[in-house]
C-alpha cells in the first residue's frame, strides 16, 4: 500500500490510511445465515467496513440527511463545504474543499442554511453539535454503543443519526440503522419476503447476525434483492429519522 498526503493533516492521514481502507475490519467473524447474504458475500469478497476515526465529519452530513432525500442532502453539503471550507491542499481536483471546522460551522448565517435547502431544525441540530464538538470527538475512543449514547445527548440526534455516524467513524459492524424509510422493507423482503417489515421485524430477522448486523444489512443492500417500487421513484436516498 502506498499513500501520499499534503497539508496540516498529512501525517495523521497516512497513519490512519490502513483503517480508512478497512484494515481494522475482521470480515472473518461474519457467518452468513441466509442464502441471499451468502451469495452477496461471495460476489463481494473484498468488502471491508472502514473506520475514519472522525466523528464530526460523519455527524454533520448525517444530520443533513435527516428526513430528506440523499440528493437534497448532498446538494446542501456541497454548497456549504464549497462556500465555507478551505481549498484542499496538494494536487486536488478543482473546487475540492476541506470541511469547515466547528467554529466556522457555528458562524454560518441563517440565510445561508436556507439557501442550501437546510431547514431550521437540521441547522439548529448542527449548531448544537458543533458547540460541543470536542466532547463528541472523544466518542471515537468509546465502544460504538457508548459512542451512540454520547451523540444522542445532543437534541435532534437520535438512533438513526448516531448509527449512521458510528458505522463510518468506528467501522461498527453491529450498528444497524433503525428509523430508515426503506431499510426495514429491503431486509424484510430479502430475508422473509416481507416488503412491509418495520424496524421490529427487521431487528428480529437480523438477530442471527448479532454483533454483525450492519455488515449483514450492507450485504443485503449489495445483493440487489430489493422489493419493486409501488410509487414513482424518488431521487436516490435513504430518508431517515433522527
């Protein structure tokens, strides 16, 4: 493996690079219990859960994704980071920017959130989070379940958001996302032919994968076995709760 990095965080990034590529993940701990999952793993033998070691860089995008389509969240992220972030160091592609620091997020005026399509509830949640950014970053040294508890102390951050964060920051193999609009139906359909499954049914179906439920859900999503849509297709996105 060979990596190059530039700027103030270069040394940290090179040290973190193996985990960013999944070196800390242990896929051998996973045992498929359903044919669809076994086939998905067979087709994706290189799947690794990555660990960023950064909380805020996962938390802010996850808050932006609350209750909107992914296209809307991506647009908001792109507009805000390009306007308030710094240009990425090194030979980076044009207009690539580094995420703003906590102080900069805190100083974004209300009209800029509105211009980016971010409602007051999500903007307020981000502002509350950046005020305690140092405490939230400490969560990366906690076990995933404890880290989720730390994150959920912030009003507006619930189980959906905290799971999305630790999946990235910790590479947490068991942090299954609850409160998602689509995931329960996808898991229910793939494992039991139940397209109307809710969170409780999904968690029951994933119980044989305790300790590896997020990995199982990822493999199910990669399997392509999803229920046919009964309504007009919305833009790409997993519309989640808090």
